[in-house]
C-alpha cells in the first residue's frame, strides 16, 4: 500500500512538473527590452494586479499559447469609471456594463526550440450580457508593468467603450 501511494505521489509530481513546463519557460524568460527581471516576476508582482492566473492552451490550428490574466484591482478600475461617468454621456451609459477589467498577456511558443514571443498584450473588459472586448496595448504599457508603475486606465477604457459603442452602430 505504501509503495502504491509513493508511486502515485511521484506520478502526480512529475505530471505537475511537466504540465507546467511551458508556463515556467515563459515565466522564467525575459523580454528583449528589459532582461533585468523575468516575465513572471514582472507580471506576478505588478501593483495593478489583484490576482494573476497562468494557463496554457492550444489553438485550433495547433499553436501553443501561454496566457497570463491579471485581474486589475478595483481601486484602479473604479477611478477610471468615475472619471468617465463625469466626462461623457455615452461612456456614462456604457461604463455601467463593466463587470471586470483584465490585462491579458499571450505568448506563442515556438515548436522548433525553446523560444517564445509575445502574441497579444492588452486590456479585456468583461461587460454585462456581452462578449468580452479586447483592446491591444503597446510597448509603453509593457514597460510600465516591468517598472511596476501604474498607468492611467481612463483613456484606455474610454477608447474601448467608444469603439465598442461605434461598432454597435
């Protein structure tokens, strides 16, 4: 009985180790613009993140993706929503639908070697009774995350809501 339990624990530990290998590869990697911190350290310790979840998935066309979801703390999203309510009629109506905002990081893994690259980086807003809406961010915001600097969500969320409103027609 002890032998079976011991072997089971070894199998679980090995499965966990190999199952997280690609996630660890990304978390322990660095980006070219700043090799002083790992990607995992920068994202996991970013001040605007209330919670960070890492996952790996495979797309329909066989691409392996490692994704980190950073739930933005309510303190930052609340400030942005209050600003919008006081500045724009359309935003005032649309901002009521925001349930949660996340920063999404997606890294595509290279099949031929241990390399990876950033595939998508942006804000995702989860809205009441609607599909989540993504807006890409540029390297300026990625550098802010690496430097653990908060950035202003006002314009980002405002632009997202405006684009979404205009797309509805």
